[in-house]
C-alpha cells in the first residue's frame, strides 16, 4: 500500500518530549462516534497545520480484502513527518475503517484538550522508554478481536525516510505473533495480516521561492553577498562552506 501527499511548507509546533511525571497507561477508547467524527477533520488539520493539500491513496483494495476476509489488520507505515498520523487517518477513512493507533505517551502530555481528542480519535499510549505490558496487551487484544485495524509506526522514531519502510522494531513482530496465536486458537480460527504502508510527500510549491530567504540569511552570516543568480547551486556552496567551517573548528 502507499499514500502520496502534496506538501507545501507550514510551521509545526514544538512538543515536550521529556515528561517529569510517572507513566500512566492511556487505554484505547472503544466507542465509534467520536473516532468517526474526528476522522472527518483530518484533511482540514493537514491543510491548516501542516500544509498538506492533496492526498492520493493507492492499494486500498488490499485493506478491503483483509477486512472482507475477517483478518486482524495491522497497518505499519513509515514515519517521515509529524503529520503522518493524520495522513493515515485519511487513508483509513477512504478505506471505510476506524483504526486504533498506538502513540508515544508524551503526546498525551501536551495539554488536556489534545489528550482528550487523541483518545477519542482511537489513540492509546505506549511508554517507549521501557516495557509497557499494558500497551502490548491492548494492541494484541485489538488484533485478536479483529473489529478494527491497529496502526503502529514500527520504526519507533521519525526517520525522515520517504517511499520505504525501514527495519521494524521487535515490538511490532511480537504483537503480531501474539495476536496471530490467539486468532489461530479461536473458534472459528482467524489470521493476522500486516499491511506495510509507504508515505511519500511531494512538494507542490516553488523550491527557489521557499529556500531563497533562508539562503540569503545564511550567506549574510557567512559575510557573502546573496548569490541569487545561482538558483539551487547555492545550496551546495553553502553546504560546503558550513562543512569547511565545522572541520576548521574541530581541528582547533
């Protein structure tokens, strides 16, 4: 499966990653009204907060076939931008699914409103700094029951890698295997399938217009005159200059 997005530049809000509080598991919300309602706003959120203007999803027929077969569905996308969960929300909306999403606990610590909306959207927490047995049990149970798909970003971090899925962390395979054993022993027996998803963002604006102010600033700091006549060759020259400065500083 794959999902292409047309991207324009938009500022993103910084988040607190280090939380000075004891971890408390945030369980998945089992209702369907709020997840379906909030899913409708994913496209607007993508446009307003992240500059994503269009989304094209390919291979949705595979997801629909798994649903028709009654399989437990694990959706495993690459994680290259902070807006990926909203893109996956739109992908599942187009496929007619309401997913559960495993997400880092720190996202629930960014304010009460965000925590409330995340949980109502089907997001539940995982403590990435240690063994979170509650999150593993919840994820396994979701796949074993097969009522709704489970989304896990298996790379564990934002990799900045487009088009392909990097090596999956061990927890993803552990969850899939554990759920598959439960489904195999059920009556009637069932299966668990993993759908890898490649998220790819395409920039739809003018690269020169966006980068020119930043390059002007860097060149001024290097005591250069802005070299607007070189177009994108400026990036190479600025990069080499910064690398040279770094080498000189370390040599000292």
